[in-house]
């Protein structure tokens, strides 16, 4: 049971109207009750007149879960619950943290208001609708208003949003694994603000698969381009929320890197940085004075450490931490933020272009093979997962965690890598894929004993374990 969890009993079982004390039994009862209600809500069009704000989401949650939980319709704020959740969606352990529970109402209000400025996404073609729906789905997901049931409440909300914009959004067409992975990838924000569209790409692609124009003249009228509003600039509240999320994800990852660097005091420094990030996440004023200095010094430590020169992901996070800490310091001083300049979204390649296989890189040394393997493994794992090979994808991601720390593959890692490559070879879209070729090329180098293995640098990078956040 999480500390101060007033939604659960002393054994961590969610308080429920049936007095059930077994988590599996409760989960089944919850599903048996909520899923038919979700289907009925979707069929009826959701909460009529809902503004996609705090009140709207509370009512959706209450309708879905009121037969099981006495706290249905209450947000995390009502019982002071914060919480977090681990994910391995990147191949490394990431801890997803949600909006401060005290800010849930104001954040949902800001998101609903921003959505209102876009006329509820009416008048958009299907590609634009799914693009903007992905943005809002991620914002609501990060706010994570409820102790339990956020996913189904979010499904009901997005389905209603689609219906009111002339589209059918059917989450039954996608597996829970794909849905959860796309949501998690958006949450961990691997890419910087200038490339924010890349963070939402899996979520957008998932929505494209389950969204179709609704039939009938009324739905067609809702898609009339005359109803479309130009994508407005983000409000000050939305900019502030994004800046704080950027500091949160990069700050925790930087803390994890420093905590895992060999050397006296590094673990304590990493823990201290994580505590500072947590404080700033809940109150930007905590960055004033020593707060921003700690973050800048932590970023510099990663950027200047000679052993980190090949840790491209960690170096990028350090640079992002420097920039985001400055932005949050400006928020603490009451200054207005400027939206980051985003890179233009490239058009989706045609099918023939996607299957084309440009020349794959052939590394010659372990130093060249290490980053190539990590990148290729991530892409091949994603392809395996999309083709129902989740176990092979998980194996490959686990190997990537070891390769990030040490440029060599042997033993069980070698066996798991070959199983993953064999699975990829059986899938037409992966067998001649550039990333699969680069995976093979890098493996052929990493399987050989390196001439020398540097022991003195940090065994840092993103750890599969990590400090508690």
C-alpha cells in the first residue's frame, strides 16, 4: 500500500462496497461492472453537455465505478493521494509521476479550456483530429485524476470527444498492451520540446488505427472544415504545465544517472537531486536559490564527465534539464514562458518508402557498435511488439540495458538477442528492415571480446534499477 493511501485498506486492497479483500477477485468484479457501463456510455455519447474539465471527468468516473467503489467520482485530491508507476517502455526502468494531486482541478480546467479554443476538434480531417486528440489524451493521462480507473475514464472521454467531432473512436480495436505502451511513451517524453511530436507518435498512430468517420449527415456536418479552429497558442497555464513536466522527466533521469556513477558521494547526490526535483514538481518556488544551482551542477556533471561521452541519451537529458530548470525558475519568478520552436512534422512515408532498405551502418569497433545496437534494438523491439512478439521484444530491451553499460554481448544476453533476431527474421516487415540489419551488424561486433574494456568510467547511463523516486 502506498503511504497515505486513503483509498485502500491496511493490506493495500482498494476500499470497495462489497468488502472484497482479494485483489484479483476485486479486479474481476470491477471489470464485470465497469466494462458494460463503459460500452453504454460510449453508445449514448457520454455525458451530455460535458466540457471535458474537472466536473466532466468526475462524472464519467462516477458512472463507471459507482457500483463498486464508494469513492467513485473522487479524484486523488479528495484523499490526498499522489502515487507513481514504473514502466519499461523505453527498455529502461522509468518512473511515471503524475500531476500534483492538489492541482488536478486547475489542470483539468486548463486542458478543457484549451480544447474549447479548438472547438472540441470539430471540422478537422481524420489525420488532424487524431493528431490533436493524441495531444489532449496525453495531457489528461498525465493529470491522472483518479486513484484507479483512469484508463477507462480516458477511453470514455476520448470516445465522446470523437463522437462530438464526427468520428467513431473504438478502443476495442486495439490491444491493451498497445494502448498502454503508446500512453507510456508519451508520458516518459524521450524527445525534447522541439521534437514533441515524436513523443506523441505512438499515441497518434494508435488513434489512427481505431478512428473512423462516423456515418450519417449529422456526423458529416460536424466534420465540416468551416467549424475548424486554427490550433491556438498554448495558454500560460498549459505552457507552465509542459515546462514542469520537462523538468520532471529529465530531472529524475539525471538523478538516476548520477546515483549510479561509481565514486564516493554520487549516490547521495543523485538521491538529493531526485528529492529536489520532487519538491519543484509540487511547487515551482522550490527551485529558487540552491534549487536551480543543484540542477545546473548536476547537468554539468553529466555533460563534462569523460565516461559519459558515448551516453547520448543521458547527455541529451542533461542538456534538457539545464534548459527546463531555467524555464521553471522563470515560472517561480512570475515570468511568462515562450513556446519552444518545434520541428515541422514530416509527412508519413508511402508504403513503398517504408519497406525500402537504405544502406545499413556497419560498425567496425565496439565503440561504434554500442550506440548502434541500442538504437536498432529499440526499433526492432517496437516492431516485434507490434507483431505480437512481446516476449522477444522484452528480451531485446533487457539486453539493450546491459549494452548501454558495457559494449559486449555474451551468455544469456547473446542467447536472447539471437532469439529476438530469429523472431524478426520471420516477420516480412522486419526481416529486410534497416534496423534489423544494423542490429545484426552491431551484434557481430559486440559478440567478440573487446581488446580493452574501460573499467574506470562510470557504469552509469540509465539503470534497470535506480533510486526510488
